C-alpha cells in the first residue's frame, strides 16, 4: 500500500518533486514542472499540470484540467468533467502576484503590507496563511518517509504516517500526530498536545511545548521542554536539558523567528482563515 496525501484545502507541489502514492484534495491541485506522481490524482475542483509532469496512475478532475507541454499520462486513465486545455499553466510566482491583487481588491491591505515588509527586509520567502498542503521543490514522499531539502511544517490536527526527514527545521503544530521518527538538520519544535510515535533527532535545538508526548528517544544539541511533556525514551543533549514553564513565551518567540526564515518560496492560498 502506498502513501496517500489528503486535504480539505488545496495542494501545491513544487518542481522536481516525487510522490509515491495518491493525491486527494477537495480544492485545486497545482503540480509544478518535472514532478512525478507515482499514484492517482483526485480533485473535486481543478487541476493544473506544469511542463513534463508525469502521473503514473489515474487522474480524476471534477473541474477544469490545464495541462502543460510534455505531460505524461495515460489518456484512458483521465476523467475530467470540466474543460481540458493544453497549455502552460501560469508560473507559481505570477500566481503569487495575482494573490496580492486579490487581497487589494478585498481591502486586506494589512496582509499585503506584511508580505511587502518581509520582501523588503531581504527575506527569501513569505508565508501566506490558511489551509493547504504544500510540498516544496525537490521533496520526496514515499510510504516510508517524507524528505524535504528545507523546512517542514505539519499543520494542526494533521496525521503523518511515516518518518519526516528535513534538511532544515521541523515544526509540528498543535494536536498533530506523527507515526514515525523526526530528523532535522536544524531545530525541531513540537507544539502543545502533539504526539510523535518515534525518535526525535535534531542537530540544533528541540523545543517541546506543553503536554506533548514522544514515544521514543530525543537527541539534540539542546533540549527545552515544559514539565508536563511525556517522553518514553532517553534524552541526549550536548548542552543539557532545560525545563521551561508552561506559560513561557519562548515557544511563540522561537516560532516567530522561524517563520521569518522559512525556506518556502511558493506558498499561497485564497486568504487567511476566519
């Protein structure tokens, strides 16, 4: 059985990525050029396939299908109830500008100012908030693991079956559960009520918020955790283990610094939640 990635939001996949399994979304699915999907792709909305995308399973689209040049897919495995157009979908960076124009049209100048401030500050990227599943350029998803060259963010209440291996930092948000180990070249942040059924290993710092549970060993350069954290394995930290109070603002401050340095360059959606 291969891995399925399912979301109630939208799915964005960067260039040169590989997914071994299925993609299932209520919203749109946008796959950038030269990415390979070794499974089925199903969307209740529209699907956009960039140049040289390969889909080795079925493609089921309730809305419109836009296909770039050199796309590989078996025509007998395509089901589309909307329009099918063969052309190059707009690049993701242009999509971001269209998003900014839509924010201005809706009168959300504050969000636009925030994005522009981050760009002017020389940041490599900005994060547009909301519900989505985003796989960055060069990541690999198999039934055993998710591997990304940069940072990984797991959203609230998500469930990940398999290990997470990141070339940057990893953030697991509140009430999410990971069935596997987490390994990061930089920091790992586990927010309140998260559960990790495996080992946690970071070259940098591991910061654990209130009532998180880890069913495995934790190793890092430094470990900081609240007193109500439950760890079922051993702790190993070169610079020691520090207990922080549950009401400490340290987790929020760490996350704020992390967000400013995100390695995500193509995250965008229709707008913020509520």
